[in-house]
C-alpha cells in the first residue's frame, strides 16, 4: 500500500464569461491596503488574450478555433518582467506591455503566473529556474518587487489582476522531502518565505487576486497529504495575511480529469471499492472537482475566508477523442473495470509531462460549480512540459526523464512508463504536435 507517499505530479480579442449575478452579489472582500475586491474576479468579466500565445495558436491548422481564449502569462524569469525576445517560452512583451494591451483591449481581468522561486521545481528537472536555492533575497528584490511596482500603476487599477502563485512549490514540501533539493528548500525556508513575500507584496495592491497553487487530486488527495498540505497553507496564510490569499488553484499544468463520470472512490465493483484498485491506490478522490471542493472546505475550516475561491486549470484535462469511454465498463474485476471506465487515460496518475492522448478540457468559465471561481487555462496549450531528451539550452531547463517516452518511471509514478509524447522541446517552448493532438482530443469537442 502506498498511502504514505504521493505523486508529484505536477490578439487583443476578448472573451467574456457569462456574468454571474449570484457571485457578484456576494459581499466584497477587503485587501490589506483597504481596497475592496469583488468576490469572484472572473464573474461578468472579460479575459485578456495573450497575443503572443494567440499568434502561435492561430498559426496551427484549426488553431483559430481557440486562439481567442484567455491563457495565463508566465513570468518565469527576471528577464520576462521586461520581455525576453531570446527565450523559448516568452516573447518580447513584458509585464507592462501585457497590462497596457489588456487595458487597450477593454479586458476586465488578466492572469499571470508568478514562477521563479529560488531552487524552483525541486522534485523535477524540466522546469528548474534561474535562481539558486539560496537566492531568496534576489527573488524578493529583483523579481517580486519590480512586478509589484509595475502592477501598482494607477492606470491598471480598473483591471482585475489574477496572480497564480508558485506552482508545485508548497506541495513539494509535503510529499517530496526525500528529494535533497526539496529538503533543502524546506530547511532554508526559501519556498515558504518566498511565497509569503509574494502574497504580501502583491496582495497589498487593491486590484490583485492571489491564488496559491494546491497541486491536484493525484498529489495531495491522500489523507496523509491532504491534511498536512492544508495546515502548511494555513501557516503561510497567517504569515502573509489571510486577506492576501484570494483562493487556490488545482491541476495547474496537469492532466487530472475534472470529473470521472462513471465512478468515485467509494463505488463498489464485485464488493470492492474503486479506491482499492491499482489506479485508485487508496486515494479518496478520483477527480479534480471533488478534490478542489473538499480541499476548499478544509482550508476554510483552518481560517481562510468563507468565500475562498478555487480555480481549476482545465487547459489539458479533456481526455476526449475515440479512446474516451462513453459508458461504465462491463468487467467484473476491479482493475479491469476501472481501466475500461476512466476518462483519465494516463498510465499512472503521477505522470505529468506532455501526456500522449490528452485533449483540451472545459473552456474557461466563471462560477461553474459551487466554490469554484472559474475553470481557467493557465498552462497555455501547445507549450511543452519538458524535452523528451537532453537539449542544451540557455533557459536553465534540465532534462527530466519523466518527459522521455522510453523511461520506466520512478517512485513518484509507481515506476510506470511515462506516457510522454516523443520529440518535444524544452518546457515552455512550442510543440505543434502536442497542440494538434490537444485540439483533436478536446472534450468538450471543438
Ligand atoms: C516552464 C515555463 C513556461 C511555462 C508555461 C513551465 O513548465 O518552465 O518556462 O513559461 O511552463 O508554458
């Protein structure tokens, strides 16, 4: 039984969410600076479309079907603040350029990913960053402070600025302390202090909405991870000020299904529970929506605002196409039933890199379910999770064998095959093949 560990994973056209009178009617929440935030920044608001991603999407056959969807802008290095014409994952537009373009397009909200912690991505190699494990002060003064200065300009006050805070970082401190770099980032305080600083500094702006990354069901779903993760988030929330955490996001850049329509963990097949199956692996959650809602309740019980909002990244968790089951399986044996019935077609729920067979998921939508502020597209479809073989680069990106289709896996994916696509470029760089497959396997279909 493996309950004791868990799996790391990890144009200016506008797009409007259907407005949601209910959530607009919920009381406004206070920011630390005394400003008023709306309860749900997505409700009734038009999202900014990143023109750099949009142009890449449009250049693909059929890409114009989705190229006007809002995706997040990843500030994945200091140079990205001003714009980085030479990097493979960002274009020449910097934070100020995007904010100006958002105002000019009449957008209501814009989404950034704050992603540059010291010792970043401690349990994997594909998204290692530029800052060394002891570079916390540089993170604060050369990364967070300049971003906050730019975002604070009065001309951006009418925009709702959503910041997704530091993917995978705090979850890695819960489950991956056996990895030396994660143990180091725990003992030197780099992640906790960095995230706290980011929340406080950005949260001081009255129109900023911070959502902290909370892994996904196949990482923090197990009881032994769920509780301790929530406690760690609450500790960080108290240090940063609870008002500076607007909500949490799950499934960022991951592939976990939003809903498994044909079973939950307690479904019985031949007298045995789904959670006893090889796929279920004793996890009480089998999908993201149930996990996000339950995690939200736990966080509120630990002191977060009663109106705490969750986001779910649905950019690549559609699992449509011909392989998608259309009915529950007929098998009487548990493992076979689960394999016939599950819409998440991964080999193992711990697989996270460029998953073959994946499709675009739900299009972004505001207030789609109780407790959920929005389904969002944070990982821009078409951008790789990591290279399938070692590719020298100037971006600080390593080669993680979880992105290599010939690798047999490690303890974080039950020593399973990786299910990754072949011939992919470094993380953040464009992968036509992946983009096309995601469109083909979209669910709902395009
Ligand atoms: C990469 C970033 C990139 C982001 C979005 C991450 O995995 O490390 O460089 O901007 O994905 O594609």
